[in-house]
C-alpha cells in the first residue's frame, strides 16, 4: 500500500481521531466516577444538570459490578453535555491532594488553634469579622467544651466538633 495515497491517509487520520475521541470519552467517564465517590453534600456543590445529578445519586443503589460499569458509561455519555472544566475545578476543591484543599485545611486548623488559645477574645472577634454569619453562641460553647476537654485530657470529641464547625462555616461563606 502506498502511504501517500489519499484514501490511506484519510483512514489513518480517522483512526487517530477515533482513538482521541475514545480517550476523551474515557476521561469524561472517569470524571463522572469521581463525582460518585464524593459525599452527598459535596456532590450538591458540583455544577451539573438535573439528569446527571440523578444518575450520580442512582449509583449508590447499584451493587452489581457489570451494572455499575454500564451506569458509569451512561454517566460518561451525560458528561458530554456537562461543563467538564467547571466540574473538574469543583472536584479539585475536594481533592485531598490538591494544594487549594491543603491551604484551606491548614487555615481551618489555624483558626481552631487560635480560638482555643484565645485569652482576650480578639481571635473570636476576628473570626466573627471573617465569617459574619457565624452562630456565635454555638462557637463559644464548642470552644469552652474543647478547652475543658483538653484540660481534663479526655478524647478530642469537642476538638473535632469545633474543627467541623469552622470548616462548615468557611464552606458556607464561600457559597
């Protein structure tokens, strides 16, 4: 066969474009699978249409491996109409390996530590200024309970609850 023959050249171009399309479809399917691995509250924050949202929710009740594989293919087809870049950006916020996630996590840890060591209430006021919709009474209660817990050297139940409260407050402020 002559490689310079126009018909042969068209076949080679077609094969390349088909395999590229297949790679793109597989990437969209993998992106859809990542969405299904998120917690329901995180899935709510992903920008997707209602059909895709229902398909993602449906994944939880599918147990069969083959059925799940077919369902992920369906999600991949739905992803063709979705804004993949916006979805990827939202997923990156939840990705524990992402730099943005690590920065936010450290910021929340710093807030928790500052609030627990706050002698004069200045850190509490600063937190309230950053997050004006904070439930101040609940925050103060969590701080008091976490401090008592640390002094008594008990397991860090309120310490974790305080962190969770700070994380939820920060997440709600960015929405």
